[in-house]
C-alpha cells in the first residue's frame, strides 16, 4: 500500500511539481519570517526548525 510520502516522491520527480512545491515552501518560510515565528531564512528555517525560544 502506498502512503503520502511515496506519492510525494513520485510527484517530485516531475520538474514542474518540484518547482511548485519549492516555491510554496519558500513562500511559507517568508510568511513565518514576517510573523516573527522564525528569525531568519536559511535551509533550517525552510524546514520550520528555527523557532523563537518562547514558542518551543
């Protein structure tokens, strides 16, 4: 039985889909930065791991 991760891996093999997901992830990170949830944009914050200490 396939799961979400398997489907996503297959979807990301399509360059158009990969670009769409990358752009959506970058936009989400920018919104988190504007709201103050993250303090900087880098590879870590794009994975939503750089969080202000009071939100942990």
